[in-house]
């Protein structure tokens, strides 16, 4: 705390405007966040004549940011560490947006090479229509769909998978589709 005050004083003495977020702990469970803005007012000779300061309570904004960050971390963990293959595709041509390591393991397709690939291109011709219809239902109704189909893999040939398609909503609008893939060949 003393170090921060010393650093701030040195900057203010040079006439530098400061903006800092400060965490004020009344009690550990309920900290208050304050935005402190200090503008040094310089005399014609360049001396600091006075400091104009403003303190704003930004506790609510900070709590929202922290909650969002926690939510993103949970989602990322669920996505990355899932034992099932998880991917997301965009709605216009069903191109991959991203996928997790388990998806790479199941399909043999490197994650780095996914961005310009279409999901339908990995599905055996005979199953195209069923997958396309399931995707269409998710797009139209916003309800999840399950199906089994055959996948072309890199290195393992054809496998049988169970896929659950789940809609991705953003601000109430359908924004994409998640897929959860299990290899059920055996």
C-alpha cells in the first residue's frame, strides 16, 4: 500500500494524471472497489499547485466483471477437459469455430486445421441428410437433437459416433451450435 502511494506521489509530482482502481476491504467477503482519478493542476512555471481528485464507487461493475470472468473460466474448463469430443460450428455453412482436445483424439483431425473445415465434410455420405436435418431442427426450434452417424477420421478410417447438437444462444439469438461427440464404434 505504501509502495503504491509512493509511486502515485512521484507521478503526481511530475504532473502526470492518474487513474487507479483500489480494492478497499471492509471485510474479506464484501470488498468495495473505488476508481480514483487525480489530475495535478500545474502553475505557469510547471509546479504542481493543487490536485483535483474524483472517487467513484465501481463495486457493482467490478463484481459483474469478476462474475463474468469466473463464468468464462468454468465454461473453458468444461469445454477443454471434457472426455467427450466437444465442438462448436457456425450456422451459415456449419464450419468449425472451435473444438476440444478430445475431439481431436476421436477424429484424428488437428485442431489447428479445423477452422476452414465444414462438419458435413467429415460425415459419411449416407448420413449427410440425417445430420443436416438434425442441424436444421436445432436451428429452427432451438431444441437439442441426438443422432448416430459415421465419421471419416484421419488415420482410423470410418467410426460410428453419437452426436448431441445443442443450440448456442447469445442475447436471445441463436448464434451457433455445439456438438458433443462420443465414439461408439465398439
